[in-house]
């Protein structure tokens, strides 16, 4: 699934994001609204990920949503 699709259906997917990244608050997820770069930035901030690591997690998340 690509990020345009994820962003378009963010209300449907934000629960899965919350399960995966429990340090993100509901307010964080509402503010992000599925925007990949903002989500990557929060993963870097909250989990101490490097940009490459955050991008890898987001790619993996997108692949999991296809299942």
C-alpha cells in the first residue's frame, strides 16, 4: 500500500499505528493525519530512531497493511 492510500484512509489505519507505536498519543496520530514525513519525525523523536530506521519501519508498516 502506498502512502497516498494510507493518508486517504488514515482514520481506518491510525489504530494499527497506535498498536505498533504505543508511545504515540491519539493527539499525535490525529495531527499527523497519515503524513509520512511527520510520522517519521515523531518516530525519530519518541523512539530515538535515525531517519533511515524510521523510514524502514514506515515501509514495513505499509507492507503489513496490504495483508
